[in-house]
């Protein structure tokens, strides 16, 4: 159960790391700090679909990418567990939301039962505890054991089959890259990652590797967890449009890819066909018709009769005979 009220340091707007975030990433950070998906123990549990809805992104993959970039910039830990679950750890949570007494801490730690068992849960434990008053450290440790040992969450039961499949595959080791919070930034697509069609080799693969290296050099690199949403997005755009978007972004010094105009047009119409080309002959026909109509109207104003010799309604003929 999440608490109703939260505390945010107003100096966050002057924080150097927060200042590097773009508008969507800043929204993601504020959402994690204030939303009901963040538990009283300093962990946030959400889904990619919920994140897409709250962050106003087009797809869940884009929402996951935005969350991952914001977390890496701010030093928060994030893990995409299973198919849709996302777990985020806020290491400095108790610095701004400290317990007021032991019972308060007991209530906050009971929220651990709602956090899926994953790597981030264990990795963030000493970081979160370090921002507690030392008099609570012993109680924190005992409550941690009480609420995490021998208990499971609904997410675990739902994802047991997926975990068994993952155990059969060799672990993915990313190539050397820059580190941030113990995680490596990729500078190329790992060979055993399984890129989508069109990006295994050639121009598509070369452009994707170039984008990974570029983002890494700008301290906004991708990790194994955030690479898959990027590749899904590039696949939807197609190789030609993806290569063009990557080249345009790098040449302009941007750190976010802009969706190609043709792709955006298809999404708006809900179809997969490009916009029809204009037909010059159609405009020539309209021009000819307009010119012919202008000539007929001009003749009518001179003769006082329709150009074909007929009366419109008999009124013109009666006027002329009067």
C-alpha cells in the first residue's frame, strides 16, 4: 500500500542530473516519485502499459525507454522483469521520506511483499538502508528478512515459465562500454541478442551500432534491458527510415530519435500505405473547367441569356420581352 503524501526536495529542479533530462524523462522521474506505484519502502512497481498511459507515449516500448534513460541519469536502479513488469529502486527514498518511529518503519517495510523478487530488489537494499537513521538499521534488516524470505508475489507465479525458459539460454554478456551504477552501456548490438529482420547486418545493423555508440558517448547509453524497445521501434519504422532518422539525429546533435514523417502519417490513418502522390492532370482538368465556366458566365452577362440558348427559369426571357 502506497502512502497518500510524498515529499520532493524543490532543489531537484536545480540538480545537475535532473537538468539533463528532456521533458518526457523529467515527467517520468516526477511520476515515479509521486505515483501510487511507488511503495513506502522505496521501490516502484509498474507495467509498461501503465507507464505508456501516464507518460503519454505512443507505445509501451517508448515508455520503457524513457523510464530507463531517466533512471540511469538519476542513478536509480531499474529492471524489466518478465513480459511487462518494471521495478525501479529509489536509493535515497528514506532520506526524503524518513520513518518517524519503529511502527512507521514496520508499515513501510510491509510493502516489500508487493515487490517482485528480482535483482534490483537485492541490489538496492544496502543503498536504501544507508539513508535511514542508524538506530533503525537493525530493525530494517529483520523486517527485510521477514517480508522477503519464504514469500512470493503474484508476479513470480505468473512468470515461472518465463524464468525456466531463460535458464536454458546462456547469459547475455554485453560488450565493453561505459558504466553507470554497475551497469554497462552498449556500444554495439551483441551478436547473440537476436536483432529484428533487417538489422542483423548491412546498413540497418551499422546504423543501429552507430546510434548505440553515439548515445554512450553522450552519457545516455542503452543497456541490455533498454536495447530491445529501441530495436522494436526501429523495426516498425523500417530499415530505410530508421537509417535516415539515426543519421539526422546524430548530425543535428540530438539524443532522441524523431519518428519519420511518413511513418507518423501511416499511424494517424491507421493503415500501412503511404500517402498518394498528387495527380497533376487532375489539377489541369480543374483549371480547364474553371476557365470554361468563366467564359460561360461572361457570355451570360453580355447576352442576358444562358450560353446554350435556354432560359434558366423563364425569368430572363420575360424581362427581355418587357
